[in-house]
C-alpha cells in the first residue's frame, strides 16, 4: 500500500490531551528576511514559487487558455512546457538574460509594469531575489528527475496552543536523489477551519478560536497536513459516564478542548429522534405514551432494537444507498423504463437490507454483478421477457427482479463503466472524489490522472446496455429474438377490435345504465325501480372492466414480445474479446493507462484478458489494510446520525481532510469488520451511544465553546428533516396518504420514504414531487458525484410551502386526522394532547395547553379551530427539525 503524507496518519492517532502548550519559537520572525535559496533550480524552486503565488492556478495562467497569452501547466505538473513558455514564446520576451532586472518575469509581479494579477511581491524581497538569481544563472531547465519528491515533512505535525498565541511551521522536502531542503517560504498554507486558526505566507500559525483544524501545506502540487488544536480556558467538566467506546473518544476530545458535553435528551425527544433516524418516520401516540410510561432502565436500547427491525429502517436505508448508487440514466432504446428500473434497484437493495446481508457481500453482489449469474442463456432470456412484461403492465409490484443474486442494473446505467464508472465506484464505495483527476491532479487531493485511469481499467472490460450481440446468441435464442416482434404484430388486430369496438360498446352500455339510474334517482323512484337499475349498472361496468382486463392482458403479452428482445442487449458480462484500456481527453491534453492498479497501491496487477478484473477489486476492498472501504460506509452512517461525518464532508476521505476523531473512526472500522460488516451492529452501536442521545442544547452559553461542541459531537446537531421524512411526517400528523400514478410503479398508499426514484413520468406526476424538489431530494444525476446533491439547507420557499401550499392545506383542513379525532374523542384537553403527540411527539406543557384551549373554546371547539392548531404545530421549528 502506497503511503501518502508520511507520518501524518500516525501522528493524528496521538491523544490530544497529551500535547503540551508551546509558545512561539524564538527567532522565527527572521525567516521572512532569509534567502529562499542561493542557487535556485527551475523545478525545485521557481515552479513551487509560481504555485505559492497562484500564478499556475486555474484562475490565472494555469487555466486552459492561459491568461493574456501566457499559459503555465496547471499546478506546475509539466516543468519543461512551463520553461518553454517562459523562455521561448514571443522570442523569449518574458526573460532578459542580459539584463535580468528588465525581465517581465520580475517587472510584472513586483509592480514595475502593469500586471492583471496585481503586485505579488516587492522589489528586493526574497521572492524577487530568487527569480533574479535564476535569471542570472541563465534561466536553465534542470533535469526533472533531480526534483522528484520522496516525501514532504511538516514540523510540528500537531500542536496545542492557547487562543492568541502563535508558532511557526517548518516544511522540509526530501528528494529521491537523497537531497533535502527547507522549503517553508515556497509553500502555500491554508487552514481548513479559519475560525480556529489562521496562517500567513511565512508559515506562522495564529490561534483564533476554540477547536482544532487541519492546515493544508502545498509545495508545488505536493500536499501535506499539520494539525492545530486550540483549547478553551479551563472549566469544570461534568462527571459524565460513557455508554461505550464511542463516548470515551468523544469525551476525551471534549476534555482536551475544555468544552463540556450537553446533558442527555429527555425520553420524548429520544423517541422522536430515534424513530426518524432509525425507521424514517414519527411514532404514533400510543407508542409515545407507552415509552414515556416505561420505567425500565434499558428501554432506549430495547427501542433501538425494535426500530431496527421495522420495515421503515430498510426503506430508509434503501433510499440512502440509492442516493449513493444513483440508479438513473437508463436507456429506453433497450426497453429500460426509468421509473421501473429505479424501483427494481430500490427493491433489490431493500431486500438485501431486510436479509441483513453483510456490507462487504452487498458491495460484492453489486460490483461483480452479471446478468446471467451462472444460469443458462435461456433462463436469463426468460427473466428479461418477464421484466419487459412487468413494464408493459405498469405493475404496482415488480417481484421478478428483487430475488436476483446480483444487481446488474447498476452496470446497465449509461456511463457506468470505464472512467466515468470508476469515478462513481470510487465515490459510492470508497468515499473518494475523483472527478478532478479526469483532467489533472487536483491540489485539494492526492489523485492523479494515471491513478484514476489505472483503476478505471478494472471496469472497462464490461458489456452493458448496448445493441444485442447476435453472434453470441445461441441459435434458438436468435430465432426467438427475430420471431417475437413478428408475433407481437399479430396481436395488433385483436387489440384494435377490443379497443375500437368491444370496449367502446361496453363503455357506452355502462354510461347508458348510469344515466338511467341517475334519472330514476332524480325522479325519486322507489326501490322496485332503483334496485334493478343498480344491478344493471353493476353488470354493464363488470363487462366493461372485463374487456379492459383483456386489453391489459394483451398489452402485457405484446410488451413482452416487443420489448423483451430489446432487453437482450443489456447482458452485463466481462468482454474477453478485446482489451479496452481507459483514456481521457481534455483541453489539458490526452492520457491513457494500460495497467491495472488499485488506488493507493504502488504496483500494478497482471490481469489476463479472459479474466474479469472486478473480483480483484472486491478482494482489495476486503483487505484489512484497505484505507477507504469500511471507513466510507462507517463515516456515512455516522453522518446520518450526527449531521456531520467524523470526516466531513462524509464523502471526502482524503489525507488533506483528516478526521476530527481519528482513533474513534479507526476503532469503529475495526469493530465493524470484526462483526463481519454487520450494518445493523453499526446502527445499533452508534444509536446506543451517549453522544447520539445528547440534548441539542449545549452545556455552555459561550459562543466559541458552542461551535466547538457542535463540531466535536458535544451536543446533538439540529437539522431539517430530509424531504421524504418531512412528507411522511406531514402525512402522519394530518392522517393522510400519498397518491401515485400507475406509471411510477409504486404501491398504492406507499410512503414517501419508499419512493424509489423519479416522481414524474410522461403521463403524470406524483403530488409530492414539488415537495421533494424544494426540500432537497437529490435527482441522482450520475454526473454529480457528491453527497451534497441532497440539499439540507432551509429556504423561505420551504416555509411558504408549509404555511400555505394547497396540498398541505388540503391535508390539514380536509377529511383527515382532526375529523376522526373529533368523532373519537370528546374532551378538548385530550384532543390537544393527541395533536401534540401526532406532530411533536410529546405532550404540551401547561402554557401550550392553556393557549390552545383558549383558542379552540373561543371558537366553540369547531373542527376549523382544531385544524388551525394542527396548522400551527406543523409550522413550528420543532416539527421541521430533528432535534
């Protein structure tokens, strides 16, 4: 395994509490006046200086077309090309070797002549002297191999320091030729959290606020990380008992920061929180009453176990995993119907979660999926025909696919293989953001184009959704492929007869019978007239429905014959007929890799042409030293419960984005693997921790400590309910259900959390579609590899939706919870209690009850008055937020 940022990962494992407070080192300020280097080399010194000053960044001369006719390679990755641009373009006018001081290379950045990038340094400064020394030496280009970097070392790698104090960083580079240099003044520095610490161009760190932050150091394109921790002034730390190892890590960090943790939340808050986070919905009033009355000391642990067994848990996590897998972009040319395939992926994932398939096996059954799964060609063809028939029926249930062993639909999406596919696999299963490496090595991460391309080769040998390979078909199947569409055409005539004649006649007869019945009712005829007419209408409607059923049956058969053969082209399998290596072309150039190399490994793998390379990836995922696989899912599950990851953002695992609690993340991963990748163990362990069960009210009123508490899990993070959970919460509170067009392939009265994918199609749109959009449900665009596609931000549009959208008002003021409540309960006090339990999952306090009673009794306890109370509860922060 290749080791990035040598020493950083090990140093982060040290206990923060053991790091002494150190003041600024004497004489550090004199570094600003020192020479950067006596005999500068272009690759070692000039290029890194360009990077520190931002000259070769994407916003300046490093952009594709350069700036004002001068282009440098992005981040200095091509020193030879940069040297040629600088010394040879336009007859070398940018350098003047006879009179170095007259060189544009010096005059522009020092302010001697106009420069679009502004003044970057003063004449006579160390930067000015370095460039002048290089020019005086004849502006040579040194051999690139002389500047190949072995490692970058930052000292100190971590430091604890009080607010207002400073200390210097020192950066030393070790080259492969054995040389080393202090390159501090050639580096660019950036704190991840500027509220905790800031750092100037000299590498002087200043502590600003309570917390800890990584400081990213870049020497040219080479990154390293240092850590700074800034504790608050000592405070009395409460005697808090840890529930488990999670709490031991959390409390140790809070003690080191002198930030006290919040108290545990009350039972009503816990039940609401756990029900939403574990099972995706609110508890009913009887469950709340029973939980609050239960005096068992282990009732929270029992409730967690119960919630994990509910259907809502698998519904919730099938939705979250589909956010990551992005089941979208299906090609209709191969009879892949977007809403249906979305639903099949969702149902398949949910079925595996219901079985509690270990996560490593779940990943294996996705990443190594094939269509035939070792079955005969005939068996797979029958499955394809059945799926086409289900699509033609617009079936509310799609049972055929969920029983498959593997998820071949993952590979039947457009852009699921090759480079694009490797980017998606990296994001979904490894928590890595690789899209920038498609064009260049990004300065905010460690991956190069060659890393991405060499990894993409593992997924570049697949056949996915494309025209059927008739040469590979057995003769019997080829005959079926050609004959089925012909047989489908034979159904055109009977279908026309049914639609144009029999259905019209049956419909007309039913309409006539209905008109006669309505006329008799209007004339107030007696039962001896009405009853025969009702029987006649029922008979005519039954005949019409029978004809409609025959039409639907023929349509399904026709769809099987017409579209089934189109699905023959979706046979996912390893293609051993040729070797297709990954390549990319961009405005920055073209590159290709002809090796198979796993991310982070030094050596390549020899993969025979007839071998499917994907199992090698799964074998690598299961390696005990794999730095990404277990960590990616553990961190994402943690982020679900806490609102932020131990590594945050949770899909950005990178040495340049270190975890807030590295020891905790490592221990969670070790235990997760030891429990054989049991996802329910992971959910149960996190939910049982004291950290998860804390109040959202911090233990301090000090704003600086409040911020540190929230960043370090010292208080529960307030967050808006996800779009699906919010829609379901509204339905739960109002006693209503959602409606879905048949073409969305959703069961009647399905919950929002069970919506598999798109909410609109060519014939209709689900009423909840607008709510999903404004509350940030992701579209699952395969071009967007970021968990941030699910938007958790609050907007004024959301507030207006809850306050006055016709759909919400219909649910509140229609025939829903209030109507049934008033029929079942006569006491106003009890009615108010029920409304609070249905919305906020708690009973009202005395002031709230008095205000509500005063309102409803002033309006004679009318249905409208109680509906107004319900409206007001739905429009509280307490309802909208998980707290």
